[in-house]
C-alpha cells in the first residue's frame, strides 16, 4: 500500500537538478557524467524509455527499489535477530524521513539504501553456508560495485564489509569468504578506482560536490540535519533502549546480531557526519546508517514487549499512515512553509552559516519552479527559431542547465542545445559550427548583474533580455536573468 502511495506521489513534484541530469546529460562544458552517477543514469533513462519524458518516467523505479530494500532489511533483521524484530524494524525504517525521501526521488541515497541492504544480507547468507562458491559472495561483490558507481563515497562500503567480516565469527556457520569473492572484489575495486580517478580528472569530486567542501566537524549542524532526516521515533527508541540495556551493557555488545548491524552502520555514519550536511536537496546522503542502527534498538525495546494482535495492527497501521504523510510533506515542503514555518527563499547559503543551513535553506527551491523557468527560456528561444537561426542555451551552472533542458524538451518535444559556461572554457562555442547562432545566457544567481567578463569578450556583445521572478505557491523560488547575443560571430584573435 505504501509503495502504491509513493507511485502516486512521483509526478506531483518537479525534478531536482541532479535527477534531471541523469537523463539529459552529458551537458557540454565539462559537466558530462562527473555529476551523474552511472547507476542512476541507467535507471532514469530506462524509466524514460518506458513512460516518456516526465517526472513519473524518471522516478519510475524508485518505489520498486525502496520496496526491494525493505524486503532485504526484513530478511537481514529476521536472520540476525528474530521475526518480530524484523517486522518492527521494517515499519520503523519506512517511517524514516530519509528513507521516504529516497523512495520518491532518484538520488544516490536510494541506491545506497538498497545496495547496503543487499550487501549485508549477502554477507550474512555467505557466512552461514558450507559452500565456498555460494552465489551470495558474488552478490556481495556486485553490491559493492553498484554502491561505488551510485555514489563515490560508498567506497566506505568495503570498510564496512571488512569490519563485518572481522567481527562475524559468532555468526559464521561454516565457511569464510572464498578466494573467488576476493578476486571479484579486487578486480571491481580496480575498475571502480579507475572510474573515480577519471571522474576526479574531469572536474568531479569523489562524492559529488559535497566533497568540495571541508568536513563539517561541528555537532549542532549535523544534529539539526539528523533531526530532519531521522524520525523523532528514533529518539524515543534510543531513550527506552538506554533504560533497558544499561543494567546489562556488557552482554549487549557481545550479541553477534548487534555487532554485525553496527559494523555496517558506523562507516557510513562517520562520512555522513563529516560531509552529509553539504548534500544538495533532496539527496539524503549516507543516512543508511540509521536503518542498521534501528535493528538492535527495536530488538531490545519494542520486540520484547508482549502485545496483542489488535495493538500490533493498530501501531503498524498508524506507522504506515505517518510514513505516507511524511513522504508527502517532506517532498512538497510548500505545505510546511504554508503552515507558518518561516522558510527562507532559495538562495545560496554561505559556508560560514552552516549552523543555519538546515534552518534557513528552502528545500522546495531546488525542486519547484523549473517548468515555469523552462517556459520562460523556451519562449525567448522561440524567437530565434522563428527567424531561422539556431539557438544555444548557455547556463552558468549545471544545476540550472539540467532541469531547464529537461523541461524545455518536455514542453516542446525537441532536445534543446544546452551547454554550461565555466571559466576558461572558450571551447564551449565552436567558431565554425556555431557561427551565426543566437546565444542565450541564463543565470539564477542574484549576485550576477551582467554576463561574466570572460564570456562577454567571447560573445562580443550581449544584452539583457529578461529578468523574471519565478513563483511557486505564492513564494519566490528563484530570480532568472537572461542575456542574449544574436547572430554570434567569433572574436578576431
């Protein structure tokens, strides 16, 4: 039922820039695939091929992958704890705002939740089998590869795997990992490292643009972020857990299920603490650590309490309803803002204001107003097409160029020529091929009042065509400034 609700929610919200890039990339200008993960690009393009250029097409596989992740989390909790713990764990995981957000958006967080669930279950299954050639080890190796190709920061999954193997002897039934498994990991690890080096050489950071920033070591910003992405129910579980386990804390850490779950929770939690705050909305980052931390919490709190059938059904039904409401509210954040919460409008937040980043940043600004932005840009480009001239759309950053390209194609049915301007990228315009075309430069940076000086020297002349405020739900989303250079001629060198 929750999966069907998530399918209904998919087309109600516009794509974020990162989601749009998965299907419109590569964009000329050095952006290419350095920001579009391979796994997500494949899922997005497959959905578009099935259902066409729409939000539903791009996000078609997200509820299905979230459902599969829930099944693997249930299997894992059932095997390392018990069936009652597994049932409650899946309910609590589906209440997590971070999981709900990943289940309705095509972001690296979605692949991270699913990949870690498959990896942990495959490792557990392999440790319990007699055969050294069990397919579970191959599944674990492929899960590591998929994680890395979905998010560069998931190289830490290998660390979690090694920690789990180091503390897993109480779980091990018969066999250690077979040599072919380590050969597969070595080969795919080498391929993954080559891909990451290529990504970095092309201007992309290891874990996306979040890794460009310095690690955030202050506690308050991360606590604010985790309170938004992790349900308050976890705090309630943690308080009850401390009260129950405190008299016998030593035996708690010796339980094999607890150590195994925490082995997969700690590595992503460390990276999520250091760089998670710099993730662009709606990417929940490496919040998958919460799913593994929930299992021992639930086991020592909710699963040990006797409860009648009616009480269990009531609580789980209320949890599903709560998850559905959370998934709607967290994506359509205008509902929250319209209720009186003082969201600031979408502007670039200075790194020095990290304490306020999750308090004053407007998440809805990243996923609203793109259709209106594209309609505005396409209307200006139509004048060039009517005059028989080719039109080149030049965005000042890929976060503006990718969704504009997607929604221009959605409305007009033809793929626009969208490129990204970067300093010192004079090759963005070809002297022979682009001669005589109209070049339209678009920016949503409120601090920019003219075309960049280097681009102005390349264009020769550029005039302001339009300055428009894009509104959504009665609130300002972004200010779009458009400059045009008609019949571009290359400058004399």
